[in-house]
C-alpha cells in the first residue's frame, strides 16, 4: 500500500520559519525535517506572506482552504436549482450540463451524487434517494479488475466466434438466455429470447446451479425443429457453466465479453419490458404458473415496431409453421 501523506504540524511550520530565516535552501530544510523538497516548496509558496513565512498565519491559510461543506450547502441558489430539476426526474448529468447556461455556479455530476448520499448518511432520511433516477440509497461498489467467471468457464467460446448471420437477426433459431432475478433470495426465472421473432420463453427455476439450468434450457428448446435452435448466447454467469451439454443437441453456445451484457441486448430489453409486469419486489411464491404464463403471453402478444407491428407470437408462429412444412415429406407420386 502507498504511504499516506501527513499534513504539516505547527512544530514543523515553526522549524520551516526558523530555517528559512537562517537562509537555508529548500532541500536543506526538507532534509532536516525528513520531508520532500516539493512539500516544503509548496508550503512556502502557498502559505507564505509578503512579510515572510509565519507559522501561525501559514496554519490559518491551510485550514481555510480545507473542505467546509458541500458546494450545495454553501450556495442556496444553486441548491434550489439542482433540487428543482432532480424533482422533475432529471439525472445529475443533465443538471450538470444545464448549469452551464443558467446563470448559476457550475456543478459537477459527482458533487450532486455526493451531496444526496451525504444527506442520507447524515440525517438518516432515506427520502433523499428519490431525487436520483434509480432511487438508490447506497452507492454501488465497482468490482475490482480480474476474477471474471469467463476465465474459468470450460469450453467457453467468445461472441467474436459467433457467425455473422446472428447479428443481422434475419436467420431464425439464434437465442439469448439470462436469469430474471427477484428481491427474495433464490427466486429467479430463466428467460430465453429468440432474436428474429423477439419471442420470449420463461420458466421458473428452483436453483441457480449449472446442471438444472442446462436441463431447463434443453427441455425448452429440444421440442422445436432443428433450424429453430441453432445457437445460444449467454453472459458469463456461472449458472451457465454447463452450456457445453447443449452442444450434443446441435445448439452452439457463445458468451459475451466480460462486463459487456449489452452484447445480448435482445434479452436485456425483453427482461426490462417484463419488469413492468413483474417488478423486482415480486414474491414468486405468490405467483402461480397460470399468471406467469399470462404475463409471458402479454409480452408475446404485444405488437412491435421492429416486427412491422406484428407480435412476437405471430412472427414465431410463422417461423414454426414454415419449418414444419419444410420437414414434411411430399406425398409419393405413383
């Protein structure tokens, strides 16, 4: 770990004043105090006066420059400007950009976030979180680099190896998979999203262990005609570690790059739409299978602009009908 900087104390400032008055150089003073020459030079430049370096005055100058509360605490006009716009649903970034043109002091995004979370911590008033777009009472913790499950995934194939035909969404049979998680521990729904038709299949799962997940995926896709189950794209969650068991059934498996779930944007969008019907706080124990299938049907029977206003159910039915006809042998001619 790096060495923490220690502020100059009154004794050191007295020594600097004495040695400086004796005509010592900055390097000589630094060596005598076991300090960096840059620290001594900065102290003399920032806290000195026209009458020379005085320890008491230098200490007062240093103290005056220290943080004295948030910028929003010190500027009522700016505080009102920021809070009014946050109440309208603006993000801190939007408020920060707008402050440049509104005749108020400019403010940074980080300053706004720190102010809101400081109010929560100081007053234990969690209503302050409602000023933020996602209404989080605590700031997220950024994961340290490295340690991605992708490093340990057996037989993992990166998305870069996925056929180019998958990207244009014109070839059916390419799926994306993810878990739709809920607030109560252990409650998840496995979601499968077909990229061409945008059809969504969902099944609740008892655990996030890799083997039952792979089995549930297989049970959902194997009844389909082979051309409608060509490939699957996952994120790097360990629940998909047994993906290779699907390869024996002709289903190729690919994984997004680490920390890039947007590369399977279809399923991310589908789960976001399902959140309107199944918010995260939903208790799946109170949701029977019939209602779950009704919610999935509501998604699959909603017209989509990207499908020329067809529903995902219509688009998938046309694909299914087409391949069933293709697989039917024509009657023999005698």
